[in-house]
C-alpha cells in the first residue's frame, strides 16, 4: 500500500477553511494541515485541532503573500514576491526575521514545533526565503523534532505550465539546502491545478494524483465548508471539501491502494 500525505493548506485562513480541515482530519480523510499563523483566527481556531494532536501533522504555512502578511508589514503580492526572488532574492537577515517570527507565532499557540513547514503560494522555496528557512530550522530544532519541508517539485501526474513555474521557483535548490542541513523533504507535490473546472473535474484530477503520486508525496488541497466573501478560490474550496468528505474519495483511495499517512511516520531522507 502506497503512503501519501494529504495536506490541507490555509488552516485559520477563514472560518470555513478551519471548519472543513478539522472535520476532514477527524474523519482521517487528510493527514496534515498547515496554518496561516499571521491570521487573527490562528489562536482560537487551533483549539479545533487539539483533540487530533498526534493523529495529524500540524505545520506552518509560511506566509509572504496573503493579506495577513501585508498587514504584518512584510507582505507582497505573489507577482512582487516572484519578481524579488528572481532578481537576486530576498534579503537574508530580513527574511530570517520573518521566518523566526512565524515559527514563534506557531509555537506560542501550539506549544510544540511544527510537524512540517510549507509556504503559502510556495514561497518557502523562493530565493532568500529558502536559505533563511533552512538556517532557522537547523538552528532551532534538534534532529529528533525537526520538521520536514515541502518541496514543490512536480509529481508524475503534474505536467502543466503552472506546476513547472512553481517548481522553477526553487524546488531543487530547497532540496539541496535541506539535505546539506540534515532536514527531510517530501519527494514531490501533487494537487496543483487552476482552481477551476468544477467538482467533477476535481474528482478526476484527484483520482489521477492518487494513482500516479510516488510514495511519500504530498497531495495538497484547499477545502472549506463554503465559499466565503472575498475568497478568490472560495468556490473551489467548497467543491474540494464536498469531494474529500464523500464516499467517492474513500473509494478512490481504495482503488489506488493509498494509505493517507502522516509525514511524521515516513522516514524522509535528510
């Protein structure tokens, strides 16, 4: 049986996302989530996950591009962040300070290190940020409690232009840095699509991801119980939740012979 990490991003992004993620985690439909700790909802919504501590990986969704990041003073648009990464990268000391603040914010609420770290819109692998992240993790956490990292490298089923652009923003470079520092990385990322096409299309995509993703791959998702006002991908979040909570998803897992597994139980090479 193949072990995959099904990770729901954007916990604490809004009420509907936190509600959906907690419900899916409680039903063992997902095995990981990553939290937007700059959100004012983080401290309160984390209580939804307390009963699942040790059953689901709870991690940091490192953030430079949300409204929460802009309110915190370091945020940019995604286009602006990509441009800065491409034109020499983020300034190391400033990036390190932002990483440390978000790790502090995670631990202040969760009272433990994150099980894993990824990035909102994949910023964890951007030039300047990836170096700061690896340095912070290596210094803060001894090997026994060190979080694993998401490396947004394409899985076999992910061959689209969006996937290639994401990977080109530093997936390989992050992997090299992490290995040199003794930090584990998941081998690949699936679940990338344009947040369009509707519920039936999403179900077909998920079946392909489950069938073709390699052992230990992260399959990311962005569920919410409903589309909230102002959420650009709210409709997609709602159809993702409906599918992940359905019997059809359970049947797809069985057909693909997939076990939804915590990354903390997979020995990622460091």
